[in-house]
C-alpha cells in the first residue's frame, strides 16, 4: 500500500504546513491555523480525494499553528481526532501550551499574535501515547511519540517512501523556519526539552530507508544534513559543559 505525503501550505514562503497522508484512505496531520480547514479540504480535492476519504485527523501537538482549526476541520471531514493525551489540558481549555523560546527568533516571535492565538477547545477521540500503526486507517505509516518540542509531540514515518514527518522537532531555513535556505536545519522557535529533542532525532535518524525529513517550518531536510547538525549541537554542548546533550537524563519516549 503506497502512501503519498502531500504538504498543505498555510502561509507564503513555506513557513507553516499541515500534511496529507494519502493511501487507500487519507490521514490529515495537523489542522493548521485560521482558515486551515478550508485549505486542507481544497488540497484534498486537488489530490483527487474528498472529505469522505478522511479516516483520521492527527494533531501532532497543541501549538495554535497546528491545532487551531481542529474543530472546524472535524466538522468539514467528519473524522475522529487523535493526539497524545499528555497535551489534553492544552486543548480542552484548561491551560495554554507552553512556548519556551529556543533563541532570539523565538523571543521575537512571542511578541507577535500567532503564538497567543485563541482557538475553540476540543476533546480528541483517540490517545496516541505509544508507537501507533496507521494501517487500520488506510495508510502505511507509523506514529511515534517523541516529546521534546512539547510534552506530547508526535512524529510520523512512511516506510514505503522513506519520508519522516518530524513536524517541529527541527525546522529548516532562517528565523522561525521557511523563507530562505529551507534545507538548512535550525531550531524551531520553541522547545520545552532540548535534550529530549536530541534523543528523539537521534533515534529517528536510524529509521531504515529514511530519505527525506518533512518539517512544519521550512524544509524538507536531508537526513545527512540533520545528522551533521545534530553532531554540531553535540560538540557545542560538550564544549560548554563537558556533557553530551541528554546525558544522564532518563529517556521518556522513543524506546
């Protein structure tokens, strides 16, 4: 069962994306920001599919540029919503998802409206807190809980094409990602646990047949470029503290 990855752009300059996983059925990865539901349905139709083909909506994490259009999208395609319930409190209206800047770009981005966007609360139908096979939903792909960026962040792998959706574990380009130099790995604007990000990326880079890495901001990235970037981060961390990223800390995801 061949599965095709189709990016859905929500802004110009490759800055924010959702994805369609198209096989026998369609799985939508992330609902996007305001207007995203309509953009996703339009992308479905351009791909020769319809809302009736959608078997599942998966929200990779609860930042507004990924989750804000969940309720409108569910109304349009009438499919169940899945996410890691570690972030349930961030989408049911109880709390705001944390946004800890990774550097200057993140600190400046926090001064803009997007990270603070309010969206309609929801309760997902399916909890994904361990490795999850999407074959039951008509696509050949596996979901991995990876954490790091946010407590319940998810990544996706399509083995038939060697494509990884790392979402916000990493970005490509300049600033928050996108715009220019899209193939250059960088930190996205926010991470809650960089050590966990490094651990998860290290594990994902070992996936058999990995050929391409899709991200929400910028990209796609080549695995070799991400591996070099990760090694550079290792050297930088070791130079500052004498300890490699994540050393001595218990691994919580990506067993």
